[in-house]
C-alpha cells in the first residue's frame, strides 16, 4: 500500500480552516493569531507533518540538494570522496542524493536522469569505467545544471574538475620499483579510454624511459579487478618467470595478483615485487604490506563540493572559466617492494 503523507490540505480539513491559514501559521505569519498558530503547529507535530521538499523546490527553483554519481560506494576511495562532499554540503545547508553506477554505463545514465528529475541543484560525478559515450553529461551541461567531475573525468566537457596526478603517481611507483633493482615490470592497467588508466600507464612508460629501460608491450595487460586477475591468471603466470615486479592500477588488483603469485610458489618481494595505487586500508593488512600511493579522497570530495557551491551561488550574469584542481599523491613504501 502506498503510504499517505500528511499534507497542508489534510491539516486544514481536520481543523476546519483554510489551507492558506495552515501554510501561513506554519511560517509564523503575523496575520495569523497566536492561539491559531499554536493550535495548528501542535496538530502538525502530532501528525508528523513534513513539507513537500519536491513541491517547494519546484516553487523556489532551488532544492538545496546535490546529486552524486559514483562507481562504487563500497570502495574506500569513493566512500572517502562522499564523506568529504557530505561534510561540506551539510555545513552549507545542502542535502545529498547518492547513486552508484556499479561501473555500468546504462545504469549511470538512469542515475543522472533520476537526479535531474528530482530537481537537484547540481551534480558531482565520477564516471563509470564502461562509459565511452558522454551524451548524457552533454545534456546536463547544455541545460546549465552545474556539474563537477571527480577523479574519472570527461575531457570533452568544459566543467570544473578535481583529479589526482595519476601520471606522477604511476611514475613515482615505477621509479621506486626500478630503484629497488626491478627492470622487468608488468603493468596491470585499466581501459585505455579512461583518463586515469591512460595517465597511469603513461607514468609507468615515462619512468622506464627516464631509466633507459626499453618498453615491452607484452608487459602491459588490461587487468583492473580481482576477477580479471583470476580470469587472466594463466597469462600472468606465464609472464611471472620473466618479470621481477608488478605495478597494478589499483590496490585490489595488486593484492589479488600478490595472492596468485604466492599461491604458485613465488615469494613477495624476493622473487617479484608488487605495488598498487590508492592506499586502500587493505594495503596495510595484506602480507606483506603493500607499497602504494595515497590518494586524498576526502579532500578531493571537499574541494569538489566547494567548487560546486561556488558555481551555485554565483550571480547569473557572472562567468568564470572552469577550474581544474590537481591533488598530488604520496608514496607509501612497504614490505611488498623492499627487496634488500
């Protein structure tokens, strides 16, 4: 059964007054006598009356609600981003609506439309890794709904962006592996159309170039989840005897390949050093602890929300070029790469 939410009309009928009297009483309008205001407010509290937020947003053209589209809420990095967003949002009087795409393009499109249908004032978006058509975001941009991209961005749409220096992070990790004596480094990357995947791969390539190590295309594999490590285990194990290190595009993939190698007789890091990206909590509890780089998810979420609020509060006649905020990473050296 559909629940019935008490409306102003319901209160008016119950008390034998007009709906406009109820509305003005609830807003402490001076035209309504104090006894009537007290009576109406007491009854509204008794029946758990709540204003219709959607109706109010339609009337005011402002909902004070922000929509968030994120690939996976369970991922530590993305949950950190959400925490940063929420802390700023609530401190400034905004509510948030959170949708997760589960890395699915079609679901992402549905999420975006649902948030727009609920009249959110703006969007904060981290695109799914299967998204290669950005027309749904182009529609948001053309409708002049403020939008900020986080981490995984669309370069084709000129909006504010908050990103990690993925290129430098990957170069740091790869250079660290080389400094520890590694020269045959397998890179487990993600889809090439994702900017983070492209930049992390290019950082890996640049570190090899900086150290006069020839790039071997055989040592770059699309493999960015534990499930893919399992499905590509034969390929990885066939290369294991030819490599001395693995740099994975994220920590979950790094831990999965570490377990695969250990289960097949390889010692970490004596035989093969392993490094990840992101500094997920799992990095400190796996054996051996995983070398990785830390991303500032919480701070990125805060910055993205601040950028969006700045757009929302900007006068209609004021224009400002899109801003790109780049967060640096910090190398976390742990035992998975300490070979000496």
